[in-house]
C-alpha cells in the first residue's frame, strides 16, 4: 500500500509517503520563524503559509520517496482538532488529489495519530504494531493533555483529560511570562537543565484529586503572581534558570503522578507517550524512572515524531485501511474541536 498523508493543523506543514508501514519520507516545514515576532501562532498567517508550502512539501515528499503522484493508492490528511483554516488547507489539498487520482481518502484525528506514534520506530521509521500490547498513553501537546487507555489497535478510550490548559500551553504561556521566545516549551526546558528544581515551590494542581483529570491554569496564575513579586527572577541568570526548573518540575510531577495512577487503575504493563511535550527532557527522564521502578514497558515517541508530522497521520490512515475502516467523504469538513472516543 502506497499512501500520501498531510498535516496542517497548526504551524507545521508536513507531507509523508508511507509504504507498507514504512515511512519513506516525512518532510516538515515549520513556521516558527514566521510566528516568533508575535509570540504565538497567528492563524491567518499560518493558513497563508500552509497554502504556500503545501505544493513544495508534497513535491519534496514524493521526490524523497522516489514516487510519482499517479502511483499513490490512498490519501490522508489531518481533519482536526486544530486551527480551522489551517486544517482546511491540508484537508482540501489531499481530498483534491484523491478526487483527481480516484483514490480513497482518510480524514484523521490529530490526537489519535499522536496516540499510535510511539509504535513508529527505527531508521527508516516504521510501524511496529506486531509488538502492540494494551497500554496507558499520555498525549501531551500544545492543544491537549490526555490519558488514554488503549485496549487494542484502534480501540481506545479517554480516561483523563485537562480541564483547562494543555501541558504544552502551560509551558508556552509561562515561558512567555518569563520573556522567553516562542515556542516557549523547548526554551524553558533548556534553561531548566541549568537550574535547581527545588528552588521555588509551585502548586501541583489536582494532585490530591483521586480522579485522572488534570489542570494547569492554576499553576500558570501562581507563576504570574510570583513573577510580579520577584521581577528579578525574569532577568537572565541563575534565578531564572531555577524558576524554569521549578516550574518544569511542577508540570512533570503532575503528569507522572496522574499517569502512574491511570496505569495502576487499568492494570496494564505498558506505558506510551507522545505529543510535543514528550520532547521535554525532565518528562522523558521521569517516565523512564517510573517505568524502570514499576517494571512497565515504556514506548516513547521518537523526538522527531513527537511534534507535528505527517508520518503519524499516514501510518494511522494505513492501519485504518488495513482494518477495513470505510474511507472518508471527499466533502468532509475540518473539525476544529473533535473529541477522541471516551472524552
Ligand atoms: O504536538 P505538538 O507539536 O503540537 C500540538 O499538537 O499542539 O506540540 C507542541 C507543544 C508546544 O506547546 C511546545 O512548546 C511543546 O509541545 N514542546 C515542549 C518541548 N518541545 C515541544 N514543551 C516542553 N519541553 C520541550 N522540550
Ligand atoms: Zn500535535
């Protein structure tokens, strides 16, 4: 099966060519430089940039894979959640190709694609679904924070979710408060490595709550008050590094505690994690420590597949095709907000 997939849900334009579970190409064109001066993604600019980038990225993906468009057997694109007009660009581009080539098209849920991305490993990256086992999955991105119980391939249920901000959003907003450039998550991570995580005590929201839901907006507010009271901590130096390390520790502690509770509750022996925040060094180390201590198998999405990419979209679409899931309509619209089953 030869498939082309597109991802345009936010500020990355990506296209991937997948053949029988192997990622032949997966170019990603990031718009970080474009949005940097505004301190966040400007939806209108993102849409225009996707429109400009799509033909280039698709041509690159096909060339790198050594494939002609007419050889493609199926098309896929992210349908949502994401920025409505940004989603529209990739969705309509892929649907148009499917229409012209007379091939099936699959509209894919962005979080569902993240969910199965930890099973894509190796060089070249390829799906290792034969190694699948029931797991609890942590999806931590800029748009959402979810705990998902995955019983079998394509059979999953959301068991916990943030009730306000996503973990990535919390990283980004706090980084902005501290004066770090967009996107703040990786910058905060970098400075946190130089600081002491026990320097300042920040709240661990909903840690005592016995459920599996999470919350990050209270932490953001606590940091805002702290910075107002201690403006010296925002200046470059050890105090700022300590602040970053302490904030990061609060976010990671909450994620790990809720995840540990979820795994115990579900009685599984495998943990997976995906989404942009899974690039975070403290989270990766914390997950490794937790799983080593409890004897769980850990599957972390590879850093290049944690952030948005079309490979995860294509691998999931191919899986759906193999499983006999009916293709989507060519008139399918984007779904800016679209809950995973069980949410
Ligand atoms: O999955 P993703 O690329 O896009 C969404 O689906 O939202 O995730 C992007 C998020 C951003 O909030 C970004 O700051 C965060 O992932 N992120 C990180 C790190 N790398 C990316 N957050 C903390 N530490 C990192 N190293
Ligand atoms: Zn994402």
